[in-house]
C-alpha cells in the first residue's frame, strides 16, 4: 500500500491548507488559472508546505504536455530531451524540483526556451531564490513565497484525513502533539498519523503516541533558508541583550550539529555587536568555540551556551563595525587619495624627516595629519558610551588632545 501522504495528496486547490494568498478564492495562482493564463514561476518555502502539490495541480489544469525534472539528480541530457520535445508543442510545462541546485551550464541552456515561451517552468525550492538562483532565471519568472503551515491547519487536516480514511478518532492532545512535533510539516504529520493508527483503539493516548513518534522533527535543513532564519534569530537575540531567547535559538541550531557554523556566527557577533563595549569578549568567545570543537556534541553545548550568554549580557558597541564600513564606502566612491608625504617618512634633501614620532612627545601624542587631503577631518570611529572601556577611550582621547 502506498503511504498515506501520497494517497491523500490534494487534487484541487480547495484541499490545500495555509496558502490562500496563492490558491484561495482570490489567490494569484487561482486567478491565473481562471483566466487560462500560465507564466513561469518559482515557489519557495519550507519543506512540507505543498510546493510540489500546487505545481502538479497547475500542470493538471492545463491541457499541456508536462514533465518533471530534479535539479539534484537529473542531468542536462534529460532537460535537453524535454526542450527538444517542446518544439513540437505550443507550450510545455516543466516542474523543476530543487531548482536552486541547477548547475550554471544547465541554467544557461534553459534561458532561450524561457525567453521564447516554449518552456513554462514551475521551479520548487526551500531556499530563498533571491540568494540561490541565477538572476537571469529569476527575471523570467514570477516568484511566490509559500507560507509556513500553522498548527491549527495541521490539526484540521488530520481530522479530515481521519474521517476520510476511517481511522480511529484521536484525542485532541494527541492531534496537537502531532502538529507540534512535526513542526507543522504536513507530510511528516501524516506519516506520524499513519504510525499512530497501528495502535488498537484502546491504546491510543498521548503517552503511547510519544513512544511511537519519538523525537521532535525540527525543520533544520542545513542548506535551507529556515536554518539561516534560526541563526539570524539567535544573533538578533544576542544583539538585543536577551540571553533566554539566545539560548533557545542556540538549542535549535544544536539539533543539526554544525558546530563550525555556530562558532563563526558567535565570533562575528563578538566583533560586530559587542566590540569595544567589552573588548575581552572576542578572546573569550574564541576560547569557548575551540573548546566546543574539541569536545564535540553533546558536551559542546556547554562552552557554546557560555559564549552565547556572555555575548547577550555584555555591553554592546558596533562602533568599529560602523567605522570600517564607512571607510570602505569612501574607498568605493573616491579615488587618487595620496598618503601625506610626511607619513611616508622619506628622508628630505636636508637629511631630516617630516614625520613626528608620537613617543617623543607628552602622553605619546602629537597633532599631525595622517589622512589623505581629501579626507581631512573625516571621522570613522565614533566611540559609544555603553561600556566602561569606550567611556575610558573617550576620556583618554580628550586628555591627550587637550594637553598636546
């Protein structure tokens, strides 16, 4: 017998949950079909939200030849066969799964067929196409984001499925547990329902459901957009000085076990968001990351949690981050900025040097021009007063300049 998720796959948009903005009564794809129009498009969103199902329903609603192509497993020769066949039809639909994995030479081959309309593609991906897909392909497609499925949508679907399949009725706590444990991924939720239905009617309860289902199925495709969303949420929680939220997102990232990625993000945060607000944070985070790599999981969670809380509770300063960004921006807009001659410290005909050696002066400071003429009086570094260290910097700089 075929799996439940395959057997009950929707045949019409009425059976799709959570995507009313696309396939509801006023959805853009619904209107497209009603007007008998079809354009190349890319559907992107988390796993299990209905991308493939919507693509197949679209293809079935048009009396056109349709093909499926998987960018991960199929080669250019297969796409060439599809394109050659398209020459004998007015239009041909090609559903391209994992389109973000399509190699550049395959994308280049596809472009003229998209341009002249011989091929209408429906690309499917879990990744953000604005980051992962060739701009030339993107510009020839309409891009639609799929919503994450809500918990209540999953529960509603499970109840309908139970009635349709004549399954044993499930208690509300079991239905809710499936919806939560599946991370609202429809395919996973249906697979869980199918497993629980192996129980006898009097055995169906939350405790037995937990034993059968097992561990929570986090949506953590390492290369998917959702993974990077969680990492972004962790860094924003650190930046926002919320240690609890920071630990929550760290725990979610630890599920996939990519210690190297977590360490890179934490080190970046140490120098971007905390910076001179707590100048000792960089070495401490580095040490914690090295300890995490040496320990491996599950013990790596201990130094990583230490680093996350240290970062989240530290005074914040992005002064150096802003400063280097402004300096780089000036390099991109200005040219021919010569280093002042005296800074080059080249000997003059008189045998003297114009460069003044700061250590020969009081407080180790002497006023002289260091920036090129075009940037005189330009200020890149502006100290913040969130931490005691930068407050001390402000006072020190005032003192040495006033006494010079």
